[in-house]
């Protein structure tokens, strides 16, 4: 779930309040999903506008093949500016899909 997009010039107290309530309910705009690049690739770059070099990126497999590669491969995430990179073992499976959440 996402929160309402606001700008620094937002003047509507109703929109500001809705955004605060959404944050209190655990919603965030720093989440999404991605699919690992297939073999011979061993890394996947994910565009993530809310990511920064000091962010923590949490990933969760959403398919059986993604869970299998997470279980059997060295899989790690490196956060960067507006993106993160997932380093992984090569896979021929095109459905290694993960969801992610970014903190910080």
C-alpha cells in the first residue's frame, strides 16, 4: 500500500493528514517487486527512487523458484542511490520474483 504523494508546497491539511494516517498504518512508497535477470547474469539492478546508499533493503521471495535460489545461492543486496543491486547465482528460471521494502 502506498501513501498519498505530497510536495513541499502542499497546503491541503486534509491531504497532509491522510498521508500521516497512512504512515501510521504502516503504508509506504518504498516498496515494490522485481524479477532476477536470467543466466548468464549474476546480478540484477532494481530502480528504486526511495533508495539511498545507507538504506536497508529487505527482500522476500514470491515464487517457488525465487525461494529456491534464495535457499541455494549466495544472494545479497547492495543499496545505492535510487537503485539497489541484487547479486545472485545464475538461473535459467524467468520467474524468480521477489517483493522488497526499503528502510532508511
